[in-house]
C-alpha cells in the first residue's frame, strides 16, 4: 500500500462493538479469529506462571489476540497506515481490549507492547517498526501510553508527539521533555466524560539499532 491516506486519524472500531466482556460475544469472536489464517506473534507470562500465546491475522489490517482457558482475553485490533510527513515506514495504529479478570503481572503491559505489538514478526514489509496511539483515551489508556513512552526512551527507541492537523511531529529527547509534553498533550476532559482527547504518540524502532 503506497498511497498517502487522508490525514484525519481514522477510528478502527467503536467502543460499543469492542466490549468483549459478554460471554456470547466473546465466544463468537474467538471462534471467528481461530478460523482465520494467522502467524505466531509472541507470548507473555501471567501471574500464574503460565504463558498466553498470541496470534496475528492479516497484514495491513487484522487482529493480534490471545486466549486463556477457552476465552478470548486480549484482542488488539490494528490497521497499518503510511504518512509521508512522518519519519517512519508503515505505522500500526491499534485499539486494545483486555479481560479485566486476566491474572497479569506488573510486567504484562510492557511485555505485551514491546515483545508482541512491536515484535519484528509483526513487521509489515519494512523497518522501522512503529505503533501509533489513538486520539481518545480512558484514564487507563492515558497511563498506559505515559508508561510506554518513558520505557521506550529508556530502551533507546524513538518517541514523538504527532499533530495530524498540522502534518508535523515533535520528537522527544529526554524524560523531562517527555513529562512536559505529556502534561500539555492530554487535552481537556469535560465533567462526566470517560475519555480524554489528546494528540497521538508515536513509538518506533529501527531493526539495526534494537
């Protein structure tokens, strides 16, 4: 896919249809995902010392998912985009759902992000590997990206704040600069709203340096 897509950041899936806590809906989606052709996408250890194994379907769009005890417990809906003004090749934008009852450890989220979502086995066609956050976040989603951006800097990865309205981005060079940018990027949250609108964050790496 080489064409430049519209700058408006697209929505991958509605929050209503992405709620998989309901058992029948969960079972239907898991059955459909099992039936799709897929590739191994890594594994993450649980608090029970068991591993859940991830599978990836699709190339330019699809799912990265894992099941545990015959239930879908992690479902990452992704789509790949190409933007000429960003310093990367293909960019993976994601929406993630995790079963709230899954017995995770403190290292679960960083392992899921860096070892599964940014795994080289999930590269589309070329480096660098890049993941873009959504524009709207719950408080949990905001904390997820705050931690991942700091961890990415520690690991020597590239971090930037993207402004699609202006077709530009600002790279981050230090943790203090990141904290300042994070505090400015959250946007305004009205009383009663569960989500916060913010500029999307981009994390990417080059195969040759990681």
